[in-house]
């Protein structure tokens, strides 16, 4: 029998949750505040938290210096395209592993997950040469393919977990009613797994949006996303912290807003099947 949560324990748990949340959020808050400071206030010691001369000059300079909308559009295309392509490939793969498993299914899943442990720099050189030969260097389609491949194990694992929670008898009933494989996946399985698929899409959009290693090494001027936009404010003359913070704030704002409005769907998907 589960223990009843006492008011004191509930208060402690709430306080700890707030403390952890504030610790995680503080770097983001500090970046946003620094973006409104002058360069002098940004490097002042002791640091100025709220009492400084607020300015929008950094945002104006960033807008004049860089084509923010082009970087933003590149991020949308790359993050959205890699996620959707990954889901299209992962849904049938996860379906086969969940409902038509073989003796090697678990081994395949573990092998896919093990590829995430490979240091990215270890395969950078061959991929870079392949991109040059194929004409994919500094192109959005090239980054879509790379980010799809590096996130595909996560997509498959998440969808596999969600699909395992769906009773196989429902799919058997659909087959008995004459459903084809395509109809079974599209019209029976997918609608039942919408929360899980939605959370998988949201999580992988965030991962692709924040990816920096591949985007900085495989792009230059044309296909650079917002991670390249931020990196452009690191110069040989040094770091301009206020302008760098303004660029960072502009880069993370869209994904923060998306995460804020979709948090219920994300939590619902991540807990899909946890309570029976």
C-alpha cells in the first residue's frame, strides 16, 4: 500500500522542485538579461543582475549585421525536415519490431542505441569527404539527412516503446476485417499512438534545433541555421557578451515558445502507457 504524502513532505518536494527548476532556468535568464546590457555592464564585476542601464542596442546591431530570418528559416527547414523524414522511416521500423519481433530484435535495438555513443568527431572526416563528392556541403538537404540519421535511433526507440503499449489484438482484429499493412499502420496504429508520436516529434525537433557540431562543420554561408548564427558572434577580437547574448536569445526564443505551448502534449506523450 502506498504511503500517504504528508503536508510537510509535500512542501519539501515542492520546494525542491522549484529549486531544481530555477537552477536549470537561471543560465537562460542570465543570457536574456545580459542581452539588454551594454558591453561594459555585461562584463562588470561584481555582476549586475537587475540594476543596469537597459538597452535594445544589441538587438538592433544583431539585426543590422546578420540576416536573422534566413538563419531562422534554415533552422525550421532542417529541424522540421529531419524530424519528419525520421518519423516516416521509424514508424514502420518500430511497428515491425513491436508486433513482428524476431530473435535479433533486441540486439538490433541495442546496436542502434550504441551508435549514439560514437563520438561524432570520429566520423566527421569521412562524412565531410562524402558531402564534398555528393555536392551536399553547405546545403539544407545535407543537414536534413545527417540530423535524421543521428536522431533516428532515438525516434525508433521512443516509437517502439509507445507501440509496445498498444494491444496487439487490436491490430489482429483490423487484419481480420481485411485491413492491409498500409491501412493497419496509417488508420489503426498511428491514431492510437498520436500522443507518443507527437512527443517524439517535439523532442526530436528540439534536438535538431540545438544541434551545433554538425551544423557548424557542414555549413558555411548558405545553409547555416541559428547555431551558426550564434557562432558568428565569436570573433578573433574576443567575445562581445551582450551581442552574443542577444543573438542567443533570438536563436532560442522560437524553440522556447514552442516548448512552452506544447508542454502538455510533450508530458502526455512521455508518460504515454505509464499508467494502465
